[in-house]
C-alpha cells in the first residue's frame, strides 16, 4: 500500500529525446522540408532559362513561365525542347540594356522609369521625373541608348524597346514604350530622325502607333525641322518610307488648312 502511494504521488521524470546520429538527423530534417507545403510548391516552379544576349554574350537568367508570356520565346523554347535538352537561348542581335527592360516588364508589367499617375494633373508621368536631386536607386535613366548596329549612334530608348516588343509579340509593352516616349523630350534632331528611320526599319507597314507618332512630332515642331541641317541631309539621302509618309501627312495638313480657309472665305489656293 505504501509503495503504491509513492508511485502515485512521486514527480515524473522528464523523458529525454532519443539521440540520433548526425547523419540520421540531417536526413530527418531534409525529409521534413520536402514534406512541407512551401517546398512542395517550390518543386513546381518552372525551370530557369539561361539567355546569352548581345555581341558581348551577356548572361541573364529567367524563369520559363515568365518568358512564355512572349509568343516569340514560347516558340523558341518549344522548338528547342524537341531539338535539345539545353535550357539556353541565344539573342545575339538584342542589346543587353533593352533586354533588361523586357525582362523587368515580364516580371513586373513595367520597366524603369515606371509610369505613375500624377495626382496633381491626373495624367501619366515618369517615376522620379520631378525629383532632380534624386541620386539613389538606379538614378535617372537617359532617354537615349548607344546602338552599335546603327553606325555606332544613339537612338531613343523607348523606340528600341517598342521595336523589340514588336518582335517578341508583347502588345502591352509596346503601349508602355509609346507612352514613355511621348513623356520624354528629345532635344537632338539627329537622334529623333535616326530613331524614326530605325522604327520604320523594324516595324511592319501596318504599324499605326510608333510610325505616326514620329510624323506627328515632326509636323508639330516643323519650324524647328525646317531649319535643321540634319533634316536636310537626311532628306537628301532619302531611301526611307518615313519621308514619303511625312510628305503625305504634310499634304493632308495643308489640305485641312485649305478646307477650313475655304469654308470661312470662298477662295482657293
């Protein structure tokens, strides 16, 4: 009886965990990680694709599911799947700086400098556009980019982004590039005209967005381009449908002016 009383009232001893060898503990932790929901989801993440970009063979890495947003990349990856098991794409004709914009768009639906809604004017503006003292982050991005394939000259960055988006089949990226180009002022005649020629060379004749934008920019600022030596030289060289479209648009502009003048006064020019 006494012994049973002691057994009922004595303090129970703490049960020590069973010690396992180091190797067995590591295997157990690894199994627990594999069985966790987070690890189970991560195993379903699409494979990583290596991209070799530009003549200098710059390396980029991207998830396959992000690249599949582009019909161009989807076809390249599908064709490569049947030919080889290597997850590598070569883009020798694309500028690394432009591809970085494309890659940022594929992940975030925008590229730097990002579009922001102006609370004051209720319109679009570029990120950090008013902050002239901003020196943090990536800093202010120039509106032009050096393109070695265009006689080693500069082009409007958003023009090149638009043309690459045309090739990759990214319609929303084209829309973004068009808005951003309209928000960035180009003070150099040669850059603007050269970019117009580049746009005509890298977009189809059915383009109704970027090509008309250049025509409209030159017509609106015609007093500036009339005195531009670059414009005279480029028109003397010719050889581009850009100048024919410019001529047609100028003729229509004159016709509209004449029509309005005839309505107010019965005279013809």
